[in-house]
């Protein structure tokens, strides 16, 4: 039999070979840096991810949708998920509990779909211990002054909470070596951030030795 062409081999590899392995993208960064806005823009632009919905006990903000932006739970419901080992990782952040449901991640990976999950830096560190082959992206504010302005604009934190978030943001930026990529999140330039995430995913899909995420 004649040897298959290189193009034919590559097509086969893309369809069912190692390069078709689904990715798990972990998007993180300080509170107020724009993680929710970036994910909302990616959804609107139709980026083909499974968007993992984080569970939380915090109060729903205006315009947030249960099951889309977050899975809003009571503390009792959240504790039940902890007791049943249904969370990939969880933490108490600013007095509220946040966690990543395992079924959200396993569902995407089993279907061969790239997943993307939004967590704080503490959560990203926990996931890296469990799933080191995930792709870790850090959203960086243009400056601390800009981050403070965004947090004040939300009007959802007291002065004490705002000071705590800014202090923690400085500490989180020091965790940058934990991540694979960093993107500066400029205000009103969401499409640029999405384009950079697209480029990262495209590069990861071209790896000779693909990441294999196993849970």
C-alpha cells in the first residue's frame, strides 16, 4: 500500500489523535480585573468552550443569572457538595464560599470539549496541584489604580472590603510564576483579551506533546 501523505496523517491526528485532546483553561486574576466580563464576551462571540459554572454562597448581584454566571447556593447546599466530594476545589473568599463542581469539568472532558473555568488565585493553585496539565491564564490589571477604580465602580464592597481586596490583589500578582500565560485586561478592550486567549488555545493545540488532563 502506498504511504499516506503527510496531510492525510495530520488530518487523522486532528480528528482522533493526541492533538484532539480537550483542554481545560483556568482563568484567574484579582477580584475586579474583569474575569466575568471576559467570559461573557467569549460566550457572546460564540467561542466553543464548556463554560464551567462556579458554585458560590454569595448574594447574587444585579443582572447575574443563576446557573449561567454562578450556581448560587445556600451554605447548607454548599456544605452538602463538600461532604459528597462533588467539588474539584473550594475556598472561603471574603466570607463567602466558592467552589468548582467536578461534574462540570468531567462532563466537558468526557465529551472531548475544551472547558474554561474562572477561579481566584487560591483556587488556581489548588487546581494546579490536582490537574497540572490544565492551561493557566492570569488576567493582570493595567495598574493598581485602575483596579481600585473598577472595584469602586461596582459599589458592592465597603471601604474595609475594598482595602482588603486591593491588599490581596498585590499578593496575588506575586503568584504569577504559578501561571503559564499572562494577559493585561484593559478596560473596553475585551475583544483584544479574547483574541489573546484564542491565540493561547491555538498554540496549545499545536503542541507536539499535547496536554492530557485527567480527573
